């Protein structure tokens, strides 16, 4: 497999690593003795979502490590729903770094990968040199039970957006699986990626099957890209991926010891102004009026990309790659 960007090409190396009791599929590029960058993907994606950034950074001497998270792609998918907590997935990341002989790492996250990255930086800041997170901001009330008036995560989303909101619909086993049948993987991936996960798209139920001839792929997405995602989800289904949502309340409860903790690693946050996550109630005030900075004291830059949607690292590949590279190069001697 090769990924290309800006005229540079980087061969992708694939292997399976035993980490935290599961077999993890890992894609790597760049020199193994370079400073390491750990990429954490979101829903419903794979390591492949980082193909452009991996090529960009590998060509500049970085060791890029992009696993399929537990339940996705070539990584093992435990049957127990409770095996998909943030603690399990952060444990996977730490064990993967140990297996690869990496002490500290730059972390880049998107969507659920961003959520896991926030938890990783809370739980194990000693393993993170710096963080570039995209799409999902640190949201203490969603991630952590904090204070007497705390509202359970799924109750919060139900109250804010109603029972048809995708996070709410995903809670009941079997319901989401009917919507996200493996046989419809190509249709689903085409619709989801093309919709860019807008505010409008998030509340509607996916259509079963159907003809995607009327869906014009955006210029940043190819039929080959859809083929890659579809082939993986046709094989694995979506249950493992959906199980992350079914642990949001469990994560919220278990993270209570970090109720007043800060994210204490140097951080850059990037979001598209067309992303659903940029239109959560109160989020723009939180981002731009000091709330995020209070929770993430080492926040050094907040980037809002005009016109960009949810899948920003694919949609604005070069721009996001440049933002990552520009940020992590300021720590040339701190990656060991």
C-alpha cells in the first residue's frame, strides 16, 4: 500500500502486534528511528484515514504509527460490550507503544480518536510529548462525572438533541446494527463521508442499501478510498465501532477520579466550522472565551478551518498535515 501527498510517497508497512491482550493491526511509515507520531482514528474509520498525514510526516523523517483501534479493521474485536471503555482503548495505546519500544510520542486524534487522545493525556501524560487533536474538543461534562449536578452523558445528549440523535440511537444493541448492516457498508461509507457528518446529517437514520449513483463523491474522496473502507466493514461489521458509544456513560463514571484534572500536555486543536462538533450547544463560547484554555492550560493554538467538515484530515489533507508538522517541529529534542 502506498499513500501519496505533495509529490512525496511513503510505503505503508503493516503488521499485527499483541498489545493489552488483543491482536492489533498497525500501519506504519517513515524511519523507525525517527520521532514517533501516534495517529488515533474515529468513527466509522480506520488507520487509512491518516494516509495523507502519514505520507507527509514520513517524508520529513517521522515514524508514523496508525493502528486500527479495537473493534475496527484488522484489530481484534472483543465480544463483550464492556471491553470498549476508554480505559481499555488507552491501555491498548500504551501497550502498543511499549510493544514498539516507544517511550514518548506525539499524538494526533480525530473524532473518537480525539476523545481517546484526551483521556490518554489525562491518564498518562508522561507518555505524550504533545497533542494535535481535531474535531472533538475536551468536554469535561461529557467525558467525566464532575460535580453534584453532573448529568450522565447519554442523558445529556438525549435532552439536548432528542432520542433520534445518533448517539442516543446507538445505545440499544441490535438497533444500530440493523441500520449499519455489513452488507450496506459501501452505501453507508459513501453517505457518511460525502455528508461530511454535518449537523443536519447527524440526526437522521441511514437508509438501508439503496443506490449511491446520485451521490457525487467530494474531490478529496475517491472510489478507491470508499473501496478500502467498505471492504473492511463488510468483513467486520460495525458493532465494535458502535460499542464505543455504548460505553460513554461507563467512561463518564469511571473517570470520576479525574473530575478536576487538567490536560497538561502542549496542545493544538483543529476543527472545521462546518463540523457538527463545532455546533454543539455552547461549544463556540467554550472554545473562544477561555474555557478550553482553562481545561487545557498548555493549549497553544486553536484553529478553525473555514468551510471544512467533520472528516477534516481527509477533506483538507494538506492543510491539516502542515498544521501537524508545524506544531510538532517545535519540540525537536523532546521526543525521546
